[in-house]
C-alpha cells in the first residue's frame, strides 16, 4: 500500500509525493484522511530548518499532527469500527521517510490506541483538537496542582484563543489577551483583547505566552505580581533569556508546558462534545492537498491566516 503525502525534502523544499506505507498490524487502523491542519509553530520550524534537534528529526520527512478522517480498516480489538470519524495525531508508517509528525497524508496506518473517535459533524474543525489539547495541557496544573489559570495570555492566534476559551469553559475568570496585530484583535469570545501598550496592569499572577516570541520574557516579568508565574505555552526556536534583577525582585517562576498527552486530547474532546468549548471561527484558510506548497507558504507568511486546512478529498 502507498499514499500521497506532503514531504519536506529539506528546509523550504516541499512537495506532494507518493510514499510507501508500512504493512498494517493486527492492532493498527487504516485511516482515510479528509483534512489535515498546518501548524504555524512546530511545522514552521521544520519548514524553515530552525527546528531544534529532536529524536526522529531529519529529512526527508512527512510533517503534520492534526489529521481527521474515517477508519477504512480496524484491527482486532481496535475500539473503533470501519466508517468511524477519528482524529489522528500523526503517524510513523512511511518506511524510510521519517514521520515527524507524519499526519499530512491521504492514508495513515497507526496503532488503534493513537486515534480518538470524534463527532463527524465537527468536520474540518476537528483538526483543532491538537492545539486545544496543547492549551489544556499548559493549564493542567490549574485543575490538578498549584498552578494558576491564565490571567494574561500573550498572542491572539489559534493557541491564544483556545487558551482563553478553555479558561472560560473550565469556570475560571476571563483572561486578558495581548495582541499587537490589529487584524487579529477581533474574534474574542467573552474575554478582552488589548494592545500591550494599552494595558497598565502589573500584577498578573499567571501569564501564558502563546506567541512563541523568545524576546518577550523581560517585558512579561515586569508585568508579574510577586511570586507570579510565566508559562511558556508556545514553541521556541531561539534560546530564551532574561535579565535577572526584575525576576529576582518578584521571585518569578518560569514553567515550560510540555507536549500534550492523550488524556488532554480526551478532555478537550469531551469539552467540545458537551458544548462548553467551541472550535468555531478558527479555521480561516483552506487549500486542496494538491496545492500544499502554496498552502504552507500562506500559513507561514500571511498574518491573516489563523489556521490553514489541507483538504485531501479526491487524493488516494
């Protein structure tokens, strides 16, 4: 079996190619992908060649970890059936071609334990579950430990919007969101979006950075309350640094949010199913998978693009 897949041959070198698939095992499912999302965080770093070394890193590779489709074949004891709509957080099924993260393909073969059944009525919006799980994981301490939920969120991209929506959906006070791009200030749902220069507050107990901008730490530390916390919810290609005196005087804490876990994905899927969390209004651009090279350029170069979706309809 083989599949059409987005393949990064090297930084900036992207094409749609036919790639061989590993044979399915008894505990695998075969998924026909309908939509996959393009991440403007990790995938931008892969595309630009600035991704820090990670296990499995190297070219050529199939990117993507936001795929939604229908089960074609389910192995024994899979827990899903043929025809079920599922979310697939990437795959490693492409033989000599690396799968980092391996979701941008028309057909995927993955262990059944990797997929999450989703409401088919979500359609393309279901690709957003990975980013929602990222936001939920960054906040997990708010429900399971001493960490405070965000009072300030930096960046009103998709991750920032999901952080704000999940904060409200889980019963916490609405946060303030900083955004410097006027075009991205619209779309708030029950929270305030302001330019940083218009916000006088300097006593935030918890600031969640969803911008991925490594240069902001000094400015954020200045806005913390004593013993406040900065949560690094984005992904950073550059080294992070900050001036010590301001952090010392505030006894500031710094927390890096790690990769989401399956439990986070299950939790946000339940929030969406219950109606507490909406994924509406976050997908702004779409392109056929056959136009992947242009779509990646738009996703990374157009500030108006919150989330780009590749449509795999008709690809086999």
